[in-house]
């Protein structure tokens, strides 16, 4: 494997070499400079050595001779101190060292080396003197300084020179390479066919002259190419302009090119066919024919014409006549084949169509006529002669008037002519006259043939004899639209007549009566006299009714003894009733069939349009429903359909369907309203109440959807869902540590199912962990009273399963002691309608007290519904009802919220006070008297504020008098010792006095009561109520307790 070491650009070949050469030159100069400095330093050292030799020769001669070592050491020390002599060693002639200075003992210096602890270079020199030898180390510091100074002075200049020289060389190299690159790119572009490319060189140096030469060459190439292109374009334009497909091949039979006509016909372009043989373009059988003729041409045959097939790119086969020849190269050899063809596909197809049309014209069973632009017949086929009865010669040269009958007027033929002129075609039925004079129906189709200029050239008429088809059509129409027995319109024709009648009713504003009639007793006639007599009876009834109806009315028979009458144009309902009675009278008229005397009647169901604005089928169905209602009412009569009732029924069915869907999709849920013991503040149960989480309407209560399900199969499904959901919820609560009984409402329809107890037992079996008595079923009092024996037995059976019962809304039905005794319900629920107003209505309070008394007498517990305030609860506790539910305690809530509510709920403080005192009859009497007193005051205030001159009712005086009598009688004995009692008497007297004074003023028109009087009345009224309530809530006095004890003993 060879590495690509050659540079791809001249600049990468020149720049590195120039840099290397430059570095070598400057390195040589630097080396030579250092050598010169070194030689200078050596020469200086030698000169110093000679000088030192002379100095030491004179100074040391005497000490050496005298062996004065001290002097020698002093001289050596002095010479090495601060001068250029680094060290000095003096030896005698034998080499024995006599003195040393500047060098430690035992250390031998080396030549041209620096001493330890010294940065100076040392030049070691040795020479002999008289009587001894000298070794000295001369410092080279001066030479070093000279060398360093030279380097500092010349170094930057050298570096700058190197940088400038390098930059200049790189710039020159890049400048030259860029110019050469431009020339290279221009040459490459020219080689790629971009003949307009020129080299951007205008300098007069060698590269500029090279670029100019390149441009001259490019211009010459461009000129030659343009000349060749012009010649080629001319040849191509000539080839492309030829309207017939042309192509040319090489000597091996491969396509080289083609013209536009070739591409237009075959779909193959020049690129598609270039280099391909016929076998690569067309199927083998077609390609073989073309290759065979190509071989003949290449073998020497100069020209060849033949018919063959080709296949287009879309696989369409075309028939062509080819003309081929050869062309030669410059040497006179055959270079290839050139060819052209004429497409004769359409011509071939036209010939085929002509032959086919000739066969059709000759053998067609439909008559065909060809006429010229003036309508004269040019030719007819054999079928035309057969249909018309004329021979061919009798028709040629004549116009179609020869065949016209008198069945069509001139307007018909003018419309036919206009249609032909406007659209070029007419089709329809026509009656023509045959040669024998008979008129026959024809189905005729006429077409106009135009020439290339748009002028009419021929008319072509094709017709068929439809005499048989017309007769059959008439028979079928009669059979399809009429009853075969009575010839009355049947159901199909009735539908058409109904559409027309409905449209007329909409336009006129009159009523349309759709009457469905059924003959009463017809089956008995059939059974007694046979079907033949029955059919004759139907025909006779149909004929009578046809004479009875008016011209615009319709009578139809649907089958059997069922008829439909359409009574149109009715201005009012009374007219409709008269017409219906006339029909009933007609049918009821006796019929004599031979010696058989028959009397029948009819029942008619009627629906009125547009009161019942439905489609025809629905109108008939409604009339049919009304007819059955007429029969149920006693026959021989009519019943008008109640459209509003039907709409309500359909709305109910839609509601049931949507509710069933909600049950399946889990949109229903149970909310729970707690039941509490107001006396001790405990939660004793909850009532399950159904809710619908509607995706569009939000949360719905049962009042919005449950009424539609009553009495239906969905009623049972909903009831079982409620039971199952409540049982599952109780099990969940029990797992959470709360055992809470739940009551559910079951409809009367569900409760009365024969298998209710069995289904309930099956549901309970699914939850065996629940204790008995946890589930309670609330039964409406009205439901229990419908079949008290059956309901009582069912309740007994369910109680054996551990299910408790309560009578819901007790007091709203026909309650009786007998019913209460026979129904094993352990609980009575006082209806909220009595609870809601019992503190304002003495009658409601009396009813509630009566129900509580019954529950105590029959050992039943009681629950008050509709407790909406603390006052309600207090009053119930006073009269003996501890258990309650209502918005004043808690609204119905989702199951997951009840557990938290029960843990934090506490009863009202006022209830604790009220639970300490059970009212006696005197307490209740005082409450009712105060209530009547307050109502009287309210009537007086309303009368004053309305400004009426009519005095209040006598009830006011009666209320005041009753209160006064009780206050000074039984009330005094019962409450007289209480401190509040005296204040109550004062308030009563003030109210009574003010009442009398106001009535006197208004009666004698002395003065009108002002706003201050009204305010005074209101204040006295409210204070009296407050004092009475405080008295009733206070612990009983000794007298009251004694009275209560006496009353209890009397009851015992």
C-alpha cells in the first residue's frame, strides 16, 4: 500500500522546501558567528597567558629559589582575588605543588571547564617559568559577555529577518498557486463543457501570458462547438419537425435516437431507447419481426417497407407501416439504419368497426333508418321493413312523414326537432302507422351526425316495436297498483296518493283524514257462508263506498277486510266527523247477496294531517292504532288518533333507551342521606338515593328520569342494581370499621314480581358477611295498600331473610289501623310534606303527632323526613320523634363522603335541650294557640300593608278569644307558676288591644294605621312567639309535671 505523500497543491510543495532552506542558511550563519567568537576568546586567552607568564616570571623567581612558601601563597591569593584569574597553582620544577589559590585542595581543574560554584567559563593554561611550573585558570567572562551581547543585538534582527523572509515566500507562493488554481479551475470547467469559461488573468508575466493563451484556446473551442451545435440543432430541428415518427439505429440494431413524433406515439424518449434493441422494448414476437427486417437491410438491401406492430410504453399495441433505409459513415461503410412509420391503428380499427356496423345494421332486430340532412331516407335495414310492413324500395327517398300517425300533434314533432338541434339526440316513445294502417308504439332513438364543419350530415334512427311490452306494462301496472278483487288502489298506489294528498293539504291549509277501516264481523261471514260470499261482500262494500266518497277522496284496499280512506279538503273537525259517520252508515246498510241477507259494521281509526305531521307510513300506523282503540270501545264507530299522547309515548321510549344505556355504561350512582338520632347525636342509618351523572346535563335526581322507567322491565333492572350497589357499599363500610344500615326504595312494579323474594335471597347470598337487619326496603304506603295480603306475605318472607321494611311517605295514603296491623313493617316514615310546615300549620302538626302516636301504639319506630331546620328537629323531639333525615341534617352525598361526615357530625345544642322535655297535651295546646295567634297577627299586618277597606276575617277575633280563654283557664293551672307566663299574658293583651283599635280606626275611617303601628304589631307578635317557645323549652313546673302524670295515669 502506497501512502499519498505527493502534495495536491504546489503551495504545499514549495513552502515547506523554502522554509527548510531558509532555516538551514540562518543556522549556518549562526554557527559560523559562534565559531568566530570562540576563536576570538581563545586568542585573547593566549595573549593573557603570555602577559601572565612575563609577570609571574619576575615575581616568583625569588620566592622559588628561597622556597618562601608563604610569599608564594600570598602572591597566588592576591592574583586570584577579584581578577580574571580564577585559580592559580604554583609547582616546582619537579611538579611538586608549592602554593594554591582559588581552588580547593585536592580538586584538579580541567581545561575549558567552569569551576564549581562559578558561572564563568574557565580557560585552563599551563606554562613553565624559571625554577618552576604554573597552572592558571583564566576567566572567559569577557568573551561570554561579548558573545551574549552579540546574540542580543543580532538575535532579534535574525528572527525578524526569518519572519519577513518566510512571510514573503509564503505570500509569493500563495499568490502564484492561486493564479495557477484559477487556470486549473477554468481548464476543468472547459473540460466539463462550460465553454463560456475564461481565465481571469490580465498580467503580462508568464502566468498571465499562459492565461491569455488559455482564453484564446477556449474561444476557439467555443466557436467550434457553436458551429457544431448549430449544425446539430438544425439536424435535430429537421428531425423533430417531421410529423411522422422517425428513429435511427447503429449497425448492431441498437437505437441511437428518435424524434418528438416517436415519443408522442410510443411514450419512449431519446434517453429511454438509446442503446436498446427492439427485444428490450417490445414483446419477443413483435421484436423478432423488426430484427429480421433490420438484418435484411444490414445485409445489403437498400430500402424496405413492411407492416408490423409496435407496443407503446403503456402497453398499447399499434399497427404501423414502416419504411427503413441504411446510412453510411465517412468511409462508406453502413453505419446504421434510419426509419419512419405511419400509424394505421385507427384506420384498421375503423375498418373493423365498419364491418361490425354493417353486420349490426343487417342483422339487428331493431329497425334502423339512415337519412340525409333533409330527412330523406338513404337506407333501412330488414328489421325496419319487418316492423313497418314496407319494403326497402318503398321507403328509400321518402321522409319519416310516411310513417307518422295521428296520435301526435305538431307540438310533439316541433319539440323533437328542437331537441335534436340543441343536443343532437332525442329518445322517447312514438306511435307510428304501419303499412296496413295499424298504429304501433315504438321506442325511438334519433341521433344527428355532423361533418367536420359542424353541419348536419345524416340522421340515424333506431327503433323497436314495444307493442307487447306496452300491453304487459299495462297489465303489470294494473296488478301493481290495484287490488285484483275490488280493483281499488292497493298499498303501492295508496302511498302515491297519500304523498299527493299531503302536498295538497300543505298547500291549501285544509285537513287530511287518513282513515283505517276494518269490517266488524267479516270473519263470521267468511266462516258461515264461505270465501266466495265474503269476496262478493267486499266488492259490494267497495262499490258503495266509492259512491259515498267525494271526487278528491281515495278508497284503497290493503287486504282482507282492511280499507284505507283518504278524506281530503276538510275545513274543520266537524266536517270530518260528518264524513266518517256517513261512511259508517254506508257500511252498516244491509247487503243482499242472492238470498243471503248480511248486516255488518265497521271500525275506523283516524289520524289528521297536519295535526299528526308524520310520513305516510307512520300516518297509516297511527290510524291502525286508533282503529284498534275504536274496536275496543265497542265497534261500529271511529276513534281519532291522539298525536300528542303518541309523542309523549315516543319521548318516554327514548328516555327509557337512554336510561338503559346509562345503566350499562356506569353513569348511574348512589348518593346516601344520613339518618340520625337527634336525641343522642348518633348516626343510625342512611337512605340510598339514585343519581344519574349525565355527560351533558350533569347530576340528575330521580325526578328527572325515573318516572319513565316505572312499570317497565328496566324498572326491575334498576331496582336490582340499587340493591346490589347498596349491599356492596355496606360491605365496604364494614371493612372500614363502620356498620351502617342502608334503606333502599323499591318500586311497586318490582316488588310485585313473583320472584322478588328469590332474587333478593340470591343477592343477599353474595354478601354473607353482612349482619341481618342491615338492609331495609322502603315501600310506599300506596303500594302496600293495593294488595295488602300479597305485600304483607312478601314482607314476612323477606324479613325471614334478615331484611327490614319501612312504610315510606306514611300518612299520604289511606292509612288505617287495620292496614298498619297487617303489614309487618318495623318503621314508619313521616312524609316531608307534613314536616315542612308543621311549625306553621296546626293541622300538619296534628297529623305528625297522630303518626307518632300510632307508631308508639303499634310498637313501630318512626323517622321524620324533610327536617330542614333546627326548629323542625326541636319540635319533633318535643312531640316524641327522635330519628330524622333531611337537608337540615345533611344533603345526600357520595358514598366516599359519608364516612368522614359521620365521624365529625354533632347534633344541634337546641336539640339537647328539647330532648329533655316531652310535650303534653297542654304544651301542644299552647303551641297551637300561639300559632293561631301569630297567623291572626299576620293577616292583620297584610291587610294593613295592602290598604284594603275590607275587614279581616272573623278568625282573628276567634284566635284572640281562644287564646284568652285558655290563658285564664287550663293554661293558668298548667303554666301559671312559671315566670314567663305573666309576660305572655301581657303580650297577648297588648296584641288584642292593638288589633281592636286598628279595626275600629279602619271601620269608622278615623285614621289610617301608619308604619309605626305595623312595626308595633310585628314586634309584639315576634316577642309573643319567643316567650311561648322559651316556656315550652323550659323544664316543666311541678304543676305541669303533676298534670302530665295525671294524664298518663288516665291513659293507663
